[in-house]
């Protein structure tokens, strides 16, 4: 089984990096009971699809420096654009 969730923001949404981390981390923890073998995050903007996945529990993945760098880089690149988040 897997736990999949997603959310979409508008172009004019004021969504700072801490809010993004908090929301995604909370949703990951809530869905972890459904997907225990691996975790991943897909961030979509107007130009590309960005994928980060790991063969570990979501709880472990969201604590890693690589995960935080992935989310931060996406947020900084897309500070004024519409963005979508899908996690698996």
C-alpha cells in the first residue's frame, strides 16, 4: 500500500519556506502508515518536474539534509510561480 497526497498553490499565494516544510512534513507523517518501504516527493513548476525519492521511511527522509536542500532549492527557484506538490 502507499500513502499519496498533494497540494497546489496559486501564483499569488504567499507560501514561505517554513510553511512548505511544515505542511509537507506533517502530511508525510500522516501518510507514513500507508507507505513504509520508501518515500518520495515530486515538485512541479511551470518548467519541470523535480523528483526526490529514497528507499526509507518518510520520517527518516524528511530529516535528511538532502531532502531539505531539495525542497529549499525548489522554493527559492519558484518563489513567485505556481507550484504543485505530490508525495508518495
